[in-house]
C-alpha cells in the first residue's frame, strides 16, 4: 500500500497480456462524469455521459495500449502488462535497446488511434456523413456534415434548423430560441448548453410560433452516426494529444528516438525531457488560467517523469561512470579520476526501491512457474499429453514463449 502505483486491480487478460485498472482511474472518470452531469443547465442524459466519459474512454485507451504491446512484440520484445490509470494508460514491456525498436513500439499506439479514426470515418461516409475533425468541438453535440442533405447535422443535443428541403439555415433571435425551449419544457438548457457564437450562426430550434407553423426542418443525425462520430472525435483528440513532444507522452518518446537516431541515446533522452519541461509549464499556465485540474495533474506528471528520467539517466551508464553506449574507447581515459557518484534524491530512491520490489516479484513468479512446469512434465511422463487440461497446455505454451529468450 505504500506504493501508489500498486493501487490497481486486475480486470482480465487478453493476448497473454494482463490488464489492470488503477483505482484513481475510477476516481478521475467519476469526476469527469459528475462535472458534466452536474453542470448548470446541462440537458445531456447521464447515460450518454457515462458511456462517453467512462466506457468509450476506457476502450479507446485500452486499444491504444494494446498497440504499444503489439509493437513491442513486433520488435522481438516482451509485452508484460497494461495499466489503465488516471492520466491514460501505461504499457509495461521489455524491448531491445535501440532507437528503431523504441520508435516502432511507441508509434504503434497512435497508429491504433489512426485505425480507429479511419474505421469510424469509413462507416460514416458509407452512411452519408463526414466526421468532424475539429478537436475543440463538443462531442455531445456531435456536429458532422450530411452528404445526402448537403448541410450540417447534429445529435439530439445540438439543434440545426433549415428551410424545408434546403441547406439554408433558419435564423432566429436568441429570445425566440429561449421561448421555444420554455415551450417544450427545456428552460434549464437556455444559453448554457450552446455557445453564443453558435446561436448567432444558426438557429438551434425554431421559435415556438415558427415550429408550430412547420417553417423549419431539423438537421438531426441518427444515433449510430452520432456515436461513430464521438468515437472518431475521442480517438482523434487522444492521437493529437499523445503526439505532443513532451516526455513521457508518445510524442516525447518519438522525439527521443529520432534524436537518438541522429546523435546518441543520452542526447535523445535529454532533449525529450527538456521538451517535457516546456510543455509542462505551458499546461500549468493553462490549468491556472482556465481552472482545469486535469491540466494541472498532467503538468505535474510531466515534470516528475522528466525530472526522474534525467536523474536515472546516469544510472544507465556503465560502471565507474563510463558510457558503454559510446563504445569501449572511453576506457582509454585512465588518467581521469572517476566522477563521484551522485546520491539519488527522494524520487530516485523511490524508483530504485520500486524496481527492486518488481524484480523480486518477477523472481518469485518465475520460481512458481518453474515449479509448476516441473509438475506438469512429471504428469506428462506418467500419464501422457492427453492428461493435461486446456489451461495446463496454455500454461506450458506461455511458459515456453515467455522464457525462451532468457537465460
């Protein structure tokens, strides 16, 4: 319980990869859910908010992390575990030391987001709609372009009015729109739901007198198209966010790999971390200016991770201060005294203790696997292969795959 990173629960295993969910993920998503539901004048049904902020967000993040793990396997690495936590997901894996394996493993995550967007866009286009690629748009309004109608359409929470049979918007005043909302029992949705610019651009709903006279048509998209558009929007936003050149986001690690390819490993890490500092400061300014706690959490996370990565960079060098990634020629500098080792700070000591605990758990798990393997081999020798259950066969296959490249 002393290590906050262990406050997670296993949910399932897929493709041989265990998936865990951090307890803080439920806390943060619950906060996002309540922020929308409890917003003054919010007309969005709580079920839609739950499906979007918790279920859909979880699925898209999970698919993104599976992309990283499949990328790790593609470069002959090992996919260990996926952790869904408050600020997204973490894919734990072991990959070969090199800029190319790092680039492929990291790029595989955003590539999954692109595939999701392509699949959603293809479904929408086949149904006669173009998705909305504006990351600043409201996903609940779910505005998109109707190819058959030749005009913008929205979900049930966004109202677009047109002259019957045309793409000409019906313009009504804000007061008319408010009167209509009161007339249909939606006075709680006046003004707060839709930005003033939207009300000035097109009418949200016919005024009560105009609607009664049948003077307007509503541009309404079907439910399946609305949810495909929301899925497209969410995956697109996560794709753009993850490409920010800030460590430890995917964009920061891709930057590290590219700099590493042009120079060396140390400089790649350093550039990525200092880029993370810059983006973290920007996020701090945004969080204070707009009172956004989520941006504050992201900024603190980037600062901690970038600082910690720079601290642990020294530990990745060879013994006596030599950097073996540059080759063995550095050993010729025998006349220079070895630098005094730097004592790690509190974060470094915490990470070191965490690595040691993780290493101990891996040793214990391997011993348990070895014991079970010996038991099953004795069982095969005594009764034959047919005596094994399906689960025991899978265990032997996974054991062979997991430890085949280990000494």
